[in-house]
C-alpha cells in the first residue's frame, strides 16, 4: 500500500501577513540606518568645525597674525551693490543701521531653480542652505561694508571675496568671480535677531540674554505669543549690532588656507549635513567688537557648518538624532 502525504501550503492570508511583516522590519532597518548615517555625518561635521578653528589659529600664528585671503562671499555676483527699500532682511550700515534692506535674500545667498521650476536636486545651485538665511533658524544676513570694515579685514590680510557666478550654478561645481572688498559692497554677517542667531552671539562672546536691554517681540495686542516671540525686536537687533559684528566667510576652493603646508589643509573640507546641490563648505566667523565695550581686536570667533550652525547648535543637532 502506498501512503500519500499532503504538504500544507501557505494560504493567501498567511503570505500577505509575511509580506507585511517583512515590509515593517525593512522600514525599521532603513529608518535606523538612515538615522545612523545622519548622526555620523553630523558628528563628523562637528569634529571638522573644531579642527578648522585650530587650523585657522595655527595659520594666523604662523603668518604674522594674518588670515588667509580669498574666501567665498556666500553670495551671487549679480547682487553686488544692489539694495532697495523693500523686504525683511536688513543691510546693516555702520553707525546708522537703517539704510536699506535687501529686496530678496534669496538673491544674495541662493539663486532660484531654472525656469522649468523643477525641484530635482541636480538643478539646485550651490548656494547656502535655506536654514542659514530664512525661517526661525536663520543665522545670516547682509551688511554693507563701511570704510572701517574694509580696514579691519585688510589688517587681517583679507582683501578679496569670491562670488558665485549665476550662469554657472546649475551643473557640477560652481564657478566664482573675484571681488575686491570695498566700501559699499555686501558681506555676510551673523544676524542676532533669531534664537539661533542669539545663540551664536552668546557662543562668540556677546550675551544678549538680558531682556531688559534686548527685549523680545513677545505677544501681540491680544496677548497671543507671536510665532517669532523669542526674536529680538528690531530696536534690540540694532543694539545687538552695536555690541559687535561677526563676518561670515566661506572656506571654499579659492581660500589661501587650502594647500598651505603650515596650516595642513590640503583641500576645503565639506560636510554632508546638507543635501546635494547646496553649498557644503564651512564658514569662518570673524569677530569685530565694539570699541565702546573695550573689544578693539578683531579675530577668529569660530566656524559654522553649511547650515549656518555653530558648535553648540551642531552638538544639539547631533544629540537630537535618534
């Protein structure tokens, strides 16, 4: 007698359950892997910030107390010298602080995508990441150079900036054009108005926490907090600028520190904390203190990552990644 055995097969419901479980587990693994990659990139970026501060200090000590020249301006060449009276991002003038405002901050820090309005990253230029100059996390604005700014930077050995060339932004590495630093031209500075900007001022030695001296926007007439309630009022922002400025200069391929054997920077370091298409180099911050505070000597304040974050904000971002 021949015995027949029957093999039990999976039912459709069981197959669907297995597929669903595989999808859930795969999603968890991909999520964990993505977080690990993000945290690794942020951690490496933070370490590079510290290393660059040391390298710039070494360069200054070994080059007669001067800094390398030929930084990136973080701006496009097409906006050089153009200002008008509309918009929200002030162009701060020495002494008056109310001369004009930039018509559109995107013209300074980031050109728009091509006319097709595609959002494909390959079409986005190499301008500064939006976190740097828009929204609650912004840290950058633009100052019109005064004669004193030009003198301070020249004494540090900085006489030339490189602007992005608008027509060459959309494919590959952007090309740049040299611009002599001159009175009336634009330069990127730290904006103390936002919480992120206030943190940078604190990290770089200027405390804006006294809300009597530096009031916040607070609440509206109905007692409801503004979305930007922790931002400085416009008048407090003016007072903050009177305490000192922080110039922000990109450390790109043109910088004289690149290839300098004494400083040990063989190529401009990049960071993966921004997606492809954005300016991914770091920025040196130079402090210009106020004589009224007895802070007459300009010098290195720190280094920002490509999102415009200082070391403490970068550390906070690393800790926030699960």
